C-alpha cells in the first residue's frame, strides 16, 4: 500500500513541474552546439551539399541531338520533375537480357543488388558466427587463427577481385577443383556466384570479428549455470550465446547490409562493367555518369540512397540495432521507460484500487 | 536538438536555392563555335595522352623543347585505361579547360563524341595537309567532312598462324577464307599430338574487343556493319552470314568456349602456349610472341597474314590514336607546329621503332629499316588499306554496348542470332540517326 502512495506522490509532484524534454540535460546544449559546429560545418560541406546537388541534378534532364548539317550536338537542359525516377521502371530506357529475364536496366540492377545483399549476408552471418565461435575458444595458436581469419578483410577489395579473377579463370583453380569448364567470368548465373563466393570470403571475417567482441562480453558463469542444469551444447548456443550476442551481431549485419547494397568494386573488378548478370545499382549509376547522362545517374543514386535509408530504418526498428551504444543515451531511454511503466502501473493500481473498493 | 534541426533545415534550403540558381546559370552559357580561330599564336602548351609504356614520349618532347624553348610543351600523362583517359579529357572540356589541356591524343572511336560536343576544334585542311597519310587513318579523324584530329598512330588486326604446324600438315599458303581455315585446322588436328589443339582465337569477352571482332566477321562476309552514309546494316543476309559464322564456330568448337572470357592478353597467352593454330590480334603481339626468353613456346614458329573472309581476304577493324586540339587551347600556332612535327616521317619512324606502334604515313610501311625490325609491316599495310572504322557516333559508348549486348547474347546462345541482331538494328537506328 505504501508503494502506491509513493507513486501518487511522485506523479503529483511531476505535474507541478514543467516536464523537461531531456531528462539528463544539464543546460549546456548551447555550448555543445558551439563545440560541434565546426564538425557539422565540414559534414555539411562534404556530405550535405553533394547530396542536395545530386537531388537537384536528378530532376533535370538533358535532351539533345546532333545537328544534321554540322554534326554539332545541340542540347537543352529542362526541368523534368520525377520523370527520370519513373522512367527507370519502364522500358523507355531500353531493356537488357540477364539471368532474371528481359527487364529495364534499372530494375535488373535493383534485383541484382537485393539478391546479392540477401544471399551474401545470409552466408556471411552463418560463417561469421562460426568463425567467432572458433576464435573465442581458448586453444594453442589462437592468435594465429584470429590473424589468419582476418587476412581477407584486410586485403583491398579491388585486389581480392583480381585475385579471384585468377581463381575463376577458365583454366583457374576453381575449374580445376570441380573438374569442369565453367565460364565464371563471362556474363551468366555463374558470374553471380563468383561474386557471392568472393564477397563471402572477404567479409565473413568482419561479422566474425564484431561477433567475437560480443561473445567476449558474455560472462562464463551463465554457461556454468547452464551446464549444472544439464543443458546441451546446442541449447546453450540457442538459448544463451545467440540472445546475448544479438546486439553485436545485429550491428555487424546492419553494417554489412548497407555495405553490400552499394557494392561496386568487387563485381566491377572481378566480372567487369556493363555485365548485366552482376550489375548493381552503383555500377549502373557509374555507367550512366560515364555516358554523360548525369540526370539519370543522379536519379539512380538517389533511389539507392533512399533504399539504404529505408533498410537501415527497418533494421533499427525491427531488430533493435543499437548503433550509438552510448551509456548516457541508454540511461536516458531507460529512465523514460521506467517513467512510462510507473505511470502505467499507477493508473492500473488506481483503477484496480477503485474497482476493489 | 531542435536548434540543430532548424539550423540544418535553413541551411539545406539555402543551398538548394543557390544550387538552383547555379544550374540555371549553367544552362544558359553554352559556348558558341570557334570560327575565328587564330592558328598563329605561339606559347607554351600541354600535350595529353594515356600512359606511355614505351618511354618514347618524354624524350621526344624534350627534343622539341630544345628546338623551341619559347614554345614549351608539357606532357600530361594519364592512366593507361582508355575509359579514364576519356573521362579526364571530358572533365577538362566540361570545366572550360580547368586542367589546361591543349593537344589531346584521341582514340579513333572518340572522334565523333569529342568533335560533336566541340571538345576539340576543326583543323583547317589547308594548314594540316594529310597527303601521304593512310586514307582510313585520316578518315578516322574526320567528322562531318571536317578534319578534327590528325592521324598519329594506327592499328589493324592480323591473323597470326603457326607456320610449323601448317607446314607439317602440308599446307603451303596461309588460308584466305574461313573454309580454308577450318580445313587447315582439320589437317593440323590429324598430326600426332595435336588432336586437342584449338583452331581460332580472338577477343570475345564482353568489351570493346568484341565490337571489333564482330565488325570484322560482318564486314568480311560482305556485309557492311555501317554503310557509307552512317546507317547501320547489321541484319542483312550478308551481315547475318558473318554473325552465323562466328556463332557456328563457337558451337562446333572451332573457337574454344573459353574464348568468351578472352581479351587481347588471354588470347595472346593461349597462342603463345601453343594452344591455337590461328589468332586474330593486333600487331603488338608479334614482338612478344617472338621472344626467345622462354615466355613464348611459338617463337620463330609463326607468321602473319591478312584476316580471312568468307570469299577472300577479310576486313580488319581500324584502331589507333589521332591528335586533336581542345577548344579551350590558346596557343594554336604552337599546337599546330607541334602536331606536324610530331607526325613528320622522321619522328613517326622513331616512334614506331621505340614503341612498335604502327605509323600513319603510308611510305613508312616500305621503309627498309622498319620492315627489317617489324617483318609484318607489309601485311599490316594491306590490312589497314581496306580496314573499316567503327561507327562514328557521339554516343559511341551506347552504340558499342548495344553491339556487345547483341553479340554476347548470340555467342552465349541466350537467343537466336537473327533475333538479337534484328533488335540491334532497331537499337542502332535509334542511336545513329
């Protein structure tokens, strides 16, 4: 009973005060703003302005033709609104034949991008967690294994692309091993798998590393308790390791997802430009910019940007990726949660109390 | 929090406004043509070309600078990737000459794009006489009947063939037609230990080389890839017989399946390791395949001939680089004299000796010293004499990609050759109008 009294007391007190927006603010917001202003200015210069300019570029279209008498190009730039965004999904810009069938080039690149993201991330997560589980074990030569697993991650992507090109050559190691002549470097389903294999090889260690960091924060007594209770290794993995390592794993997977969505150098270096089976959105934007169609190139980039924003947002919302992991922010959020819970509890206790009496 | 948000919002709106104004300003300032060009003004200039792997360029420029110290030429060396060279040159043009480029080494396929967009200016024919230069090379620097780029180096394809194997098989003359090529291969395959040798090699990876190879098949079958007035003609019966020849050769193994991933170097390696009877490639292979340091298994065992065709010798695709002058160049007098000096018979000969790049002066092909060093010269000259240029299109990148799409789909068997080349014809009609 005394508890309930305390709560009502608290709430009545709070009603008197003006609710503060930031519970932990110490009134130094202005100072903070001044201190981070230089950084904000630089970010605005090198990120803000280019982003805004690309958006503007994407709503203008340059059309023109060759003067039939002089051969000189005469072109005009007009406001196009969202036309270039809409055109990307129609056949007006031409279609291409790829393993997905005959599609508008943008759609084909979009499907490739999503396909690579889903497949690569799935393999990388499983392999990365396995690597982390191995690396976290105490055994002789642990340091060596950790270093060896990280080597692929340390090699620049374009270098590993050229390395894998040798592996996937018609007379390369890959074909030697499977004893067949597959044209990995042509333009086919096999090229897609060549990219996936090389990408998984390169970036599974990244997920492994971040997961390892998460694994090392799990206290050993949890496992000891589980062992005493007779849990199997499998149960310990599913019920203890995975839930406790989830925050770290989700962040790793989020970073990899955003990275894979804008994949460029691996397919470009390994398979080549303008190969529709592996053309991603950033490759398509690059290709259009090369052809001096800056408007559509900007439109494609903006759409890729939006796609990444949406996926990052979904990640944070659905999987609760905790990117900042700042103790202060955490404390703030927890305080808010407690407050909410207290209010709820109070309400229910009042109503239940009323009904009881 | 809110202060920051508001500040950001204001800033973004401000920049957006500024940017709109800037784009509007850009739209209206298209420069006009440069009719009253003054071809006498002298002064320092910058010469731009891709990576000079031969080491010829800088010493030659030093020589010029010694001769004309008041008209200094600076060498701006770009990447060895053609795409990056083109991008740098376009960047210079679209920023009103911010990089200060004056004389450009222009790939033959960029002529139309650079001339059409007025990145390079017309070279008055009376001041740039082209007599004595190879006609196809001069033609490759010409756009709408005006000379835009002066022929500097040329390139044509030749057929490399294994003299030792043909001799053993009892064939005295190199084949002139596709049927003779197949017959020669059949005879070679019957030789002991040669049952698995591949017959024909070329560049069939999806890149610019594929455009060159398919154009050769079509033109050598009596088709005309691009007609004299610049219209595509890629799905006529004659053209299709060339396309079908290429596809058939892939189907029956005359061209190994692996060739779908070959560029110049992969095909050269296949030939050098003795896996090919015939190879279509550029002249640079000759010296490399003749090396006796063990890198080539065929040194001294091959010779060159003109490409074969359907009913007689075939038609090569023309390559090479020409020299153009940017529209932002000021010291046109120096640019003119430099280009003429660079391409004098004496200097072209010196260039060829060092870099083994083919000259554009016709007379040099019978120069004794050159023929002695490069025995393929007479063959190359014959090849260049009837070489065909690739399409002259301002949007050449789109044109060549459409051609590569069609050809690659045909040789990969994704669709019937007729269907993809009908589509290509439609696409090219749109692009080349």
